[in-house]
């Protein structure tokens, strides 16, 4: 019974030591993103650490940009070219 108690205590100390040795995640420093020239922001949403921004440059040209909010880096962009809306509708 004593061996089980000693082994359990040692195991617990090892697990606690490993947890304390893990690097802690730094707070999100944020960043700065220059989207000038890409259009007017018409929508945005944050999902976890990613911000999705929808930009409209002109009729028939929409761009969706994914931004990492902790670094400010653009992680992806999708350009949508569609037909222009008809004035007859």
C-alpha cells in the first residue's frame, strides 16, 4: 500500500512539473492591417482568432479577407467577381 501511495505522489509531482514547464500563451498583442484600396468594409465577423472582413470595391467586385487578430496578418483572401445588378429589376 505504501508503494502505491509513493508512486501516486511521484506521478502527481511529475504531471504538475510538466504543466508548469509548458510555455504560457502570451496575450494577443493585436496588430495593424492596411486594407486601403481594397474597397469599403460592408461586413465583419470574428470567429476565434480570425476576423472575416467583407469589402466591396465596386458593383460586381467583392473581396473577403481573413485576418489573424493577434498578429494583424492577412491569412487569406477571396475575390468574387459577379454580374452587375440590372437597373430593370
